[in-house]
C-alpha cells in the first residue's frame, strides 16, 4: 500500500473508511469496521439507494451517508475506500480510488471482464506501491492457510490434484446463469487453488449436467496448471441443502482436506447431525475479519499483506473465468492465455 495516507485525521490517527455499496457484503463490512477494526472509523456509507445508505450509516454509527460514490472517493475526510457495490461498478470505482491516491479494499471480482481488470493493473503498476487489496478472503481462512502451509513444509510430497466443491442453497434469481457460476461464484476457487498451489492455469474444460427444472445447473470444471496439476471445481448454486464449501488437496504422500467446524451437534430422533449455514457469511466470518485487519495493517505500515490478493490476482481469476465460459459454450477444452505478469507484481511476490 502507498504508506499512511496524507489525509489521516491528525488527532484521531484513525483511518476513515468509506464503504461503497450497502447491500449484503457492504453491511457485513460496515459492521466489522464499526465493531471490530481497531484503528479504523466508518466515516461514510454510500449506496445509490439513499434509504439503504442512511439506514446502514445509522445502524453502524457512520459519520455520514451519501449516494454518489465518486464524490465520496474525493472527500477530504475519507482516507480509504471499501468497494462492496455490484460487480459492474468495481473497475471504475477502483480506478477512481487509485487515481485519488486512496488505498482500496475491493470486493471480488476486480472487474466484470479481464480487459477491465487490466486497466486497473496498468494504472496501479505505474505506482511505487500497490493501493488495491482484493477481497478473495478465503486466503485468510484457517483451513486453506494450513493447506498451503503443509505444501510449503513438503511433508505431503508433490501436489497432484485439488478437488473443490462450492455449493449454495439457491441462486439469487432466475437471471443467474451457469456462465455466472463461472464468472462470479467460481472466482473464489480460481483464486484459492492458484494461491495454494502457487502456479498458473494453462487450460480449462467445463461441462454441465441437465437439471429437471429451469434453475441454473451445476458446472464442473477441470483446469490444468503450469506445473502439471489438475484442479477440479464443482459450482452448484442450487444445491438446496445448505451452504457447503469443500476442498481436498491430493499429494503423492497423502492428502489434506478442509474441515468446516460447526458450533454444535444435534442428537434427535436416533440421529446425530450438524447444521449447514444458509450462506457464506458464517462460514467465512473470521476470514473477512482477518482480511479487513490485514488491510488496515497494510495501510498503516505501507507494506502490502503477504497473504491478500492484489489486482494481478484479480486479472488471473477473470482470465480463467473467461476461458471457462468459452469452454462451456464451445464444448471444448480452452487454453488460458494470460498477458505477461508486470514486473511490479512479480517483484511484490518475490519480496513476500
Ligand atoms: N467475498 C465474498 O465472499 C463475496 C460474497 C458475496 C458477494 N461478493 C461481492 O460483493 C459485491 C456486493 O455483493 P452483495 O451480495 O452485497 O450485493 P447487493 O446487491 O446485496 O449489494 C450491492 C449494493 O451496491 C449498490 N450499488 C450499486 N451500484 C452502486 C454505485 N455505483 N454506488 C454505490 N452503490 C451502488 C446497490 O444499490 C446495492 O445496495 C459483489 O461484487 C459481489 O460479487 C463477495
């Protein structure tokens, strides 16, 4: 990050954050900032819906509420920007924040297209230090963290395959398509598998089974990596039974898989059960909290988090998703063809 922002309020020495987007994720982030983020203040809540921005600002004790995101980014009393508005707004708002010299935590995806991701990448790579942290919060999840650490320790041997399952109860609406399962939902898996394995994707094959109704069918993806591994990703947005994320990393000497701890077990009617959450928020609550803390720490120290995703990671997820959509449409295996990684991001990785 570009060091402590010059706008920091001198007496409070707190980072004054504007949250843009007061929907599901914006609400979560605003609550984390208000309740659990030492060194940060919720300064402004912004949503195109005046009612939503005011209501969230009131609930979380923000200083102000607004409807114009670009005006908010320019405000003197805003030091840093958290973008939690809809996908189509991310690239423009990220570019506005970076242009204003303000650190930004942008919800995934970085942009709706790989081309738009590259615009952010190009702008940011002209700076001395990155200003954008991307909200691939699974990197802060304890289970995935252990998976990556185990690989670094080398006890499992060479990694061969990573199996991933991403299941939601029901898709957000009839407009949600299998393409969106690839471009929106699967972006978490594209990022986390690439992060755990530490390599790039070279190809992707996507197919889909037939459902008995008109809801978006699951998508099954198989990716090959530059180091000769296979990554399977199942995304099922209409799984019905609960929110369920699974992952298993298969190596030559053993395998490691995620454990989703539930808080309680229920014994009833001759059965012992654990409950699934209705959505992703309880499952990844701690990861969001740690991610936001890492962001504040990066702003304070001027050192980007070694764990968090950056703009280039956002581009890598987007380019895999675009190849995935083509594979689904054309029914063939498609090469993932990436631009060359700018030295700016390569050096950051080497320094980590
Ligand atoms: N990291 C994760 O696990 C995770 C999970 C869910 C969603 N997301 C991402 O978070 C973002 C928000 O998702 P959500 O589920 O909260 O959506 P949502 O629809 O509940 O909320 C989005 C809000 O953004 C507002 N908005 C749209 N354009 C705006 C603009 N120009 N300025 C200000 N406000 C604007 C909308 O009015 C809406 O209130 C999406 O990009 C989504 O992909 C991330």
